[in-house]
């Protein structure tokens, strides 16, 4: 489980990131982020119903949490929302990890 200090949970926090943030896409994975001055990293995950049934969406969220848990210490301070689109259920864990790391590098968060 991703530690509570790194989680983005409130609806208002997601809205703030979506409205004020910069976006970057990599196929079925999308990254929206706002750099913060507080020195903390907070990450939220969004997987819509179009991706699949609940068990598939939950599996993908668990995989994204595992990926973020590995790299959260390297990430610069920001509020981040990782979103998946339809077709993400076809990705393997390694493919998903590669896309997330590419997005973080492209956004200069790592």
C-alpha cells in the first residue's frame, strides 16, 4: 500500500490538479501534474469504467501503486494524477511500468 502521506484522495485535490496542471500522454497512460513548493509528493490514480470491470480496474490501480511506491523517493515535489484509458487492461506490468517512468521523466519529475 502506498503510504498515506503520498496519497491524493480528495475530490478537490484531483480537480485542482486537472484544472491547473500540465498534461503528458503515453498511449493509454496519462499524467497530469502540478509542481508544489511544499516539498512533498502526492499521487492519485484514475481508472474509468471504460477500462474494464471492477476487478480489472482494481488490479491496474494496485499495479500503479506498486510502480509509484518504487520511485516515490526519486520524484520531485508535485501533485500527480495518473490516469488510464481503455486498452490499458491489455498492458503487462512491465509495459505499464515503462510507460509511467517515461511520463515521469518526460515531465522532469524524476
